[in-house]
């Protein structure tokens, strides 16, 4: 983690050195141009849309600069070659298997099992492997444009489309579900991306998307101190604003949940590390520090069940 932090700092320094290539954008969720300052971090400006309360980096790296950033990122290289391989077993058990089970249950609820599942931004393919193993889908396709990651997917025996989503050619009438995990917050234009995902689905097909919820507990409490606020996350939507975006791009929103489990612990850890002061928030101090053993789980259960966790899932059905 220390090495990752060093590499990330070098990536950020490189990005800031190219600041003259940043561009102004409107709200990535609703298109409004009215916004107020929200936070400053890493010498970047995060603004909050007056219309829909989405927070976004503005100005932000241009599309070309963003492409170059990810191609040359020392942090991503380290993540791909060291961190992920070393932690894949734990991630499989704690993240990817539960994720696949959740998607299979969603498909079951909305009568979308049996067809093709397409995972956009498949990465190491661990989710696709787990989705395949569940047997709920006839076929699982991984869309992964990054050559090294696409090769990793192929070595796992997965069917891979090594192209950006806009160039992927699919048997659209057989696609039942398109999934996309923790990607949309990184994209220059979430709206274009959602439109492209919609184009991969026939009417009635499901789109499952996950990302941070800016109205989730740890982000609301910690603000810019939250780990989720970083240079790579350009867009911070919440269930309502992401829902509006999906509606505008041809989906009916069927489900909106915040199943995240880490909010309370994230704030607690920041307080324990001295990075965030809870002394003027006695209620949170009581729950997260003094009576953590008694209240921690119950408090997190409340956040998760009430739409107040900072990890959200939306399910849309193509009209
Ligand atoms: Zn907006």
C-alpha cells in the first residue's frame, strides 16, 4: 500500500502538470451548467450541481489526456501486476462471488436469466468467472479494451471482446444483462457511456451499474477527507441523479440500493488515525468510537438499508 501511495502521488503530479489540457464541462448527470464549489483536494475543484446535487471535477482532464493518464499510470501498472494478483483470492470470496450472486438474483427477479451477460470493463475477469460458474446465464462476455487485462481474461478461458464498448459488436437480441462495476465515476462522459450500454441491449434487457454514492455516510461526513474523493473519480452521483441519467438514456429504473458495508468503519478509521476530528460530533463519537462494539454493526445495517451507504447499485430496464 505504501508503494501504491507513492506511485499514485507521482500520477497526480503528472496530471497536474498537464493542467492546461483540462476542460470545462456541464453536470455529467443532468447537463445543467449551474454549480457551486464543493471541495478542493489535490489542487482540483470539485463542484456540486445546483439542479441535481451531483458532485464533479470541473474543469477536468480532456478525453485524450485521460486516456494518456491511464496508459502511463504507474499506480495502475502496480495494481495490475502486483496488488490484484496478490489479493485475487480474497477479492473473489469477499467481492466478486457475492457480486455475481447479487446479479444472478437481480436477473432472476426480473426474468432476465438464460441469455447472454456482458460485463463492460471486465478487468481481471474474476466477476465473469464467478457469473459463469453460477450457471444463470447461457454465455458470459467480457468487454475489456486494455490488452494485458484482456489477455488475463482469455487465459481464464473467458470470451473476450478486446475493444472499447462503442466498437463492440454483439448479438444484441440475445443479451439479457449488461453489467458495469465501479467504472462510471472514472469516465469523461457518463452520459455517452450509458447510451452505449443501452445500445448493447434489446428492449427489456437489464443494465446493472454500481458506483460511489455522494450522499452516502462516509462521503457526507468526511467530505474531501473521504478516500472515495480522488483525482480519478470525476463524477460523484447519488441514487436519484444516476437514476435520472438512466431514465434520460432509455432505461426504466427498477431497483436502487446502497448495499455498501464499509461506511461506519471508514469514518471510524479516519478518526482513529487522527485524520478526522469527531470531538464536535458527540453522537458519531459515541457510535463510532466509544460504543463501537455494541453499535457499529447495527448502525451500518441502518445505513445500508436506508439508502445511506456510499456504494450504490442501480438496475435499469431498457425501454
Ligand atoms: Zn446535475
